[in-house]
């Protein structure tokens, strides 16, 4: 046999190391070439990564399809010599059957901020995870989809619902969560007219005693009978809840004024000028006003109620 487009290095563990490896294959019917990328995704998270190698080889269709049927049988093979091992292959998606994808958006509802990798949220904040399941194309519906959602550590769940593109929805019982995993089978298949489907999970960040607690990314899978895909939440850090102290002073910071009250001896117009500070300790507003100078504050006063 003449092996073309071999991806290799000097390590015996490039392929056989007891771990999964991801391969993407792309067939160009016009150029009659097959391009394949090895280790182009992290098997643990599903996130894209720089492949170990990418090769493109030309295919002589007169040899594999001499009768011009338009069909060919592709396969995987391997050799171990005198030793043996299990070589396993899982198809995530077969082009033309179902092309699907999934994504997740994590939002801190308390601060109304989308969480990116490495962000910090405060202990007790309310979080929302929105998983979007897309049906991109295919000759079949995406069938029998089982969602296996990994809830991030230190997060409790109080609400879960799946909503379909046709407006139908169904509640998911958070009580079925086991070992931080919510497993649920969608009651509707997805196709070109009923997609996407969105699974929304709402809960709270659990209280933590440490100043900061790291929460690892959590990979969820969405497995149908004819396609599977995954989505991974961003990693983030939980900071312990803090009591912030706000101080408002009339006068300027430079003249030593620490008055928080201004008396008027008659009914007349007056202009209030001042500044404010904020800090994490109740004493930080003493010497030199302490804390951190605040900016862009809007006062909305009331007089006599």
C-alpha cells in the first residue's frame, strides 16, 4: 500500500494513548480532494484548537468508483503488529444526513452581564445558561435528542425550560439533577422549520467562604440518534460576597470638609457640591476620606418625603 498524506511525529502516543482524538474530514467534489485535520478539537470541551496536522490528498475517482455511480465506501483501518488494542470510532456528524451545532451563553442576571472566560461573579448572584441547539441542514430531522447538561460547580438550579422555534415549550424538573448533571430528552425533533431549540437554566452561585473560588468550564452534550454535538460554559471565578460602604460629603475633598449634612437657615436656593467614596470597610472613609473616589454618580433627592 502507498500511504499518502500521513500525519506523524516521533511520538508513539500521537494516536494510541488511551484518549479520544478528534478528526474533521472535508471532501471537495470539484477538486476531488479530501482534507483532514487531526486533533482539531479538545475532546474534553469540544472547543476548537490548533490541529497537530492537516493534509489534503487527491482522490482518483476512476479507481474507487469506476462505474460513476456517485457513491463510495469510506472506512477506517489500523495495524498493531504482534500487539493488540481497541480502535474505536464515533461519528459526531455525517454530512448530508444532519448538520447541527450547539452554543451556550452564560449571563449574570444580577449584573446583567454576559460572562466571558475568566470573568468574576459575586457569591449569590443569579446566573442564566442558555443552550442553543441549531439544525443547520440535512436530509433527515435531528432525532431523539438527549441533552446531558453539566451544571457548573457551585451553581444551584431553580428553573429549567426548553423552548422550540414553533413557540412550544416544556418545563424541566430541576429535581432530576444528579451529580451536577441535568439529563433530559427533547420531545420534539429538530428540522429546517422547527429550529433552533433553546434550553434555559436559571440558578444562583452558591456562597463561598474563600475570597475567590475557581469554577471550571463545564461541557454539555446533545446526542441524537443521527448526530451529536456539544457546548461548553466559560470558566469563571466566584468572589465572596462583600458589604460595600458608600460615603457622601459636601464640599471638596481638599479642604478637609467631612460634613454629610447641610443646614439652611431660611427658604432659599442652594447649590450642593461634594464628592463620595466607596470602600469595603466601614472605617475606610475616615482619614483622607479613604476608599476609592466615585465617578459619574446621579443623585435623586427628595425633600419632606
